[in-house]
């Protein structure tokens, strides 16, 4: 059995008019992890998920999912999906949406009620299960969307902008739910442009823009180059010291000097030179790059934050077929 649930090579998508949405994507997603695909709107994230779940055809490249070629029917039965901007029939209740999804996924009728009960509890929608979708808030619809994505007891789950419209308490609950799913051995593939949402839970991340992957790996690996000591000081550096710091690969901005080193011994000469000029050192700290800093550094754009309500009781397990 491969260590990767998803292996892609040269995946491309060209729309009519020659618009290239994906430009030869190579990607490997390890089994049992939370994988984040980050990028601004229009980066190609949703196109990628649509190809992987066979909602649209790829223009080139190949890949496997759960060891089988992308599009294998039996494999798709082990995949859960929450698309972006999902629209459920407004006349159905939340419970009926889950039961309908169970029917589409060929979940045995004997299991449907049990799974629906469990999933409604998992996403904190038990009390609202018999209300019609048209009465739900955006966040409530997203919770039902997550529940229906889990109804087939999938091994890999694709969630496209899953916290869009979800309130802060709901976002915390969502993160708790994702951790539960990972602890059960599932792989969760999350598309989002909301960076702070993913940082506490993601195991690996790929950063995409304009149909290309700019960086991929564990967060610590991607942030290594931007981890180092930060020295704060009061006053104005001389032109000579400023030039020396910049020539030495340091960053100087206002009253801050950033070192590309985690060795405290490398910070001492900088502190000594600042003090030699009669300036006061106000701070010395080891800083690591946030996911947002990493994202902006690679993409050059900005993003904004991100969270469903954890139960104190032991989380229920999805019944096995």
C-alpha cells in the first residue's frame, strides 16, 4: 500500500479560449494527514478538486487516488466532497439532505439513519435537523455540507472553502472535527484562501497561484528560511552600520533588525554594534514566519482569517458498513 492517497503528475486544465487554469501540477498527498491547498481566488484550487472528483475533465497529465487511476468508480465511493458554493434544495430539511446524499453514495438503508444521527451530532445540527434548508444561515448550510460529505464513510475528504460564512465558534468546532477525522486515519484535503483557519491543523500545505504550485511541504520546512532572531532598538542607525547589516544579509526596517539565523551567538555582534552607537536594545526574540507571511511572500497578495463547537463527550465514530 502506498504512503500517498493522491499522486499527481503534470495535471493541466485548459478552458475554451486558451485559458490555462492548471499548468502542469505535480503533487503527492500523504495518507492520514490534513493537507491544505492555499491560494487567492482564481488560483485554480477549485478546478483542481473538480478534476480529482471527476466533475470536469483534465486537459493533460495523470494521477492516482487511493492507488487507482483518477476517475475509478470504486475509488470515488471512498471520496467525500463539499464543493464551493454548494446549493441544496431549499425545500429539504438538513436531515433529508444527508439522507439523500447517502442514497447517492449507495449507503445501505440500514446504516443511513444511524449515520445521519451521528453526523448531525458531529456538526452540532441535531436540534435544527428538521428545519428546511431555506431557513438556515450560511454557516448552518456549511455544517450540513460537511455532514453529507462524510456520509459514505470516506477515506479522503475534499472540502472547498469549508468555513465560508461560518461564525468564529463554528470555525473552532470545524478545526476540532478535522482533527477527529485525521485521528480516525482519514485524509482531509482543504481548499481555502483563509490562512489563519488552517495553520493550527494543517500537516502539509501547497501554495498555488495562477495555476501553479509555488511552494509545498510541511509548514516548518517552508518557513525555515524566514525563522530567525529579531532585535528591536530605539534610535537611528548610522549609515555605516545600516550598510554593514544589509551587506551581511540582515533585514533592517525602522527600529528592527532581522537575522536569518536561529543561533543566538549570531545575534550578539549585532547587539554589540547597536549598543556601540549609543542606542538602546529593546527586544531580542526568536520569530518564525506565520503562514500568512509565507503566503504573502510567495503569492504577493493578501488574505484574511478563518472554524464548528466541540462536544465534551467522546466523539462518535462513523458506523462501518
